[in-house]
């Protein structure tokens, strides 16, 4: 049914019932009562305009006051006035307007409004009447700003903690990995499929591929360590971790993750130029060989109880007990040992492995 028919009161309803008692004003009032929409009309050759009650609410004005084009333009935020202060001139030239800008109300509060207006030509073909609708879109802008703020916070956190932030497709194949490309020197084409594994140390590739394939097949979190051949020709240790982003039906939409540099595991093979004069950090073996004496000494040096260290490393107290017990038949997993090591290093401890000397500990 045409909108015109909905708006026009009918002589009688079906079956001879009483005529409808509502008009377009009822519809407009219903819309305006949301507090987000309002209307105006005016003779474009004059200054005064007729505003609906909703427009006075949006502008924060007394409904008894007279509203003019000049007053409305003066409410535009100073930073937006140069771009949007020409709206009445545009309408008087016969052109419609559709603008989004800020206003400052008399109580000094700021609102975002969206203004659509059309021109009705007079009998002589010149612009005569103007009709406009004004939307309060402040909530949308605030939501957008909040989203951007969260996005900026996430970017800052990633920049501060991770060397690489990556996004993969639902099937696990690379999607957005510009930081990986910068780290390794690989091109977008080279890292497609499992091409990114070409930048992983040969001894770590099978394990890394198995861990990633398992995570993708089971839609489970991914967490593993491997050495990466960086663009400068040096292998460095990274902890790669990621998680699936799920759709409402539980299917995987994409994968997101980071590659974190592992402290103390900066180079595979060879030594730093000053290795002869300085104790150097040494990568853990595949079994995760931090000696029990090192763990005990590091915890004491950092003034941490077993409970405090367990909390910092996100492991159990029994794990700390096993790490400090030379006679324990159970050795924790490599990623668990790394978590404890990172917690102690962040507490100001450095593990040393000098040639010809027992593994040691010193303050950072």
C-alpha cells in the first residue's frame, strides 16, 4: 500500500466502521518521540524556519524560542563550520544537502547530527521552500569512537609485546601477515600454504607444522616455540600462539595470533661478538634443561615464594616443586619451563651458561 494511502484518513473502514482518526502528524510524533529524529520547513527567501518539537529537543532549545537559519548555523562546532556553514546557501541555490557534523548546544554539550534537506521550486522555477530532517547520531559516533579506542589499545599492546601479529583464514592458510613478511623477508606469495614454514628452522618445521595442523583440525588454541630465520640472516626463537575466531554457529571465521620473542633465546648456533668476556644466555634444550639449582637460586634472588612464582608463570605450585627437585622423575613440558623462565627473567633474573662452568644465575 502506498505511503500516501497510509497517511490519508479514510472515509470508512471495512464493514462501515468509524473513519480512522489518525493522520501523518501521528506518525511524525511517533517518530520524533524517539528523540533521534526531527523536521523543519521554511521559506528559503526568509530567515525564520518552522521546527518540529523534536528539533528543539535535539538542539537543546526552548520550544518557545524563534529559530532562524543564522542561529542554527552558529550552533555548528567551530571546527566543522568552515566545511558545513554553507548549507543554507546551497539550498537557496536549488541544491539538496546531506551533511554530518557536530553542534554545540546552549548548555555547552556537543552532539553529532545528520542533516538531509530538499528544495521545492516555486512557480517561477526558483527555489522557494525548503524541507529538512535532522537525525541525532551522537550514539553512533560514541560507539565508533569507543571501538576505535579499543582498536588503538590492542594495537599498542601488540606493538609493545609482540614482534608479529597475524591473521589466517578459517582453513589455516595465511591471510594478513605483513609483520611476518617484514620479519622474515618473505613475500606474500612465498608464505602461502605452508610456505611460511620455509622461514622456520629445519629442525623445528615438522613439530611446528604438526602443532598448527592439530590446532586447525580441532579448532583449538595454538601455542608452540620455533626458530625463525629473520631477514638479517639470524635465527631467533619465538613463541607463536593463536586462537580461532568463531561465528555464532561455532564454525571458525578466521585465526588470529602473535609471535612473541623469547627472552634469552636470541640466536641459534654461533655466539655474540663479546661472548668471550660476558656470560651469555643459552637456549634451552629440547627437554627444557633449567637445572633445579638455577630455579631455586633465581626464585630466591627474585624474592618470590613458590606460590607467587606459580601465579606469575600461570602454572601450578606442584610444577615449581618438580622443577626445583633434582630427584623428581617427572619433568615439565618445554612450554611450561619457558613460562617459568620468562616469569623469572621478567622479575630481574638472567640465566647464564658459561663454557666450562656450571649453569648460573645473576641479576639483570
